[in-house]
């Protein structure tokens, strides 16, 4: 069984978990605190970034975008149904653009700042940068959240799935991002019907069930987090 070093509310880690889940493959999960810089973890992953996959032969594969390419190359040829990377080059390009949008841009502008302030800092020591949340950081992240939610709403309202006609890794990347914010109760879904309907479809997939069971010590999930008909 493959092993994934992750954190429950790490957006990139959730993307990888969804990818394996879509192919029906169980993986062993090892929770890694991103702020701890555990020497044994840094030894195999000098960037100290999550997620990290120990693949066949204990080979380390680091980074969500790299890992899902590995997953697709090794699992997709044997899978049934529509591929998660579309067949045409332009469709693949759009899928990869949106993967990067969610895993790089949205994570940097919204998800990671809110997770750091609300989830990480209460668990971190003073030497690690812990302490009270920075309200200025959270205000900026919440303003950015609305911009990203409007864009997701436009994508979901103008296409069948985020990148086009068929479900793809772009939907997994988007669902990973919004699920973290949904856990924290940060998303005003009621004002963005198309995004909410798309997220409900993703939330109802079997690959999503393990994410709905996630819990972190410092914050319980929003009351609607596990509700498929929220």
C-alpha cells in the first residue's frame, strides 16, 4: 500500500486523496504537521511541503501536481469511465490551468492564510510562529475568497464541469480548495447557486467521503460540513 504524508486541512493533500479515491485505491495516511519541520520528513522532502507520496519501492514523489500526474500515468490506463485528464490538448491545457489556479493561486491567496491563522497558529509554539490570529491577514483572505467564489460560480454556471463537458482533475482541485473553507464555515454558498450545486455534486461522490470524516484538534467543522444536501 502506498503512503501519503498529509495534513487533514491541507488543500493540496486533499487533491491527492481525491485522485486516489476516484480510482478506488486505498492509501495509508500519515498526518504530518507542516510547521514542525520534523527532521525525518525533511530528510526525504527537503522542501518540507505537503503532500508527499511514498510510491512503489518507497520512492518519494513530492507535490500535489506531480503526484496526480503520477497517479494518472499509473492508474488511468486501467480505469473505466471518462479520464480525469481530457483527451484533447486544449482540454488538457484548460484542466491544468485550473489545477494550478486552485492549488497555487487560490491556496496562496485564500486557503493557506485562513488555515494558518485559524488552525495552525493555535497549535504552534511561539518559536514556530504561533499565537493569536492576525485579523488583517484574515480580512484580506476573506476578500480574496469572494473573488474566487465568484469565478468558481461563473465556471460552474457556464460549463457542465469546471473545465468543460466532463469531470476532471480541475474539479478535484476546486473541491479540495472549497472543502477546506467549507470545513471552517467560511463560504457564503447561498449567494452563489451554481458553485453550490457543483460542490454538492462533488461532495456526494464516494471519493469525498473520507474528507467528510476529517477532524482537526483546534476546530470542529461547520454544522453543514457533512450534510450532502446543505
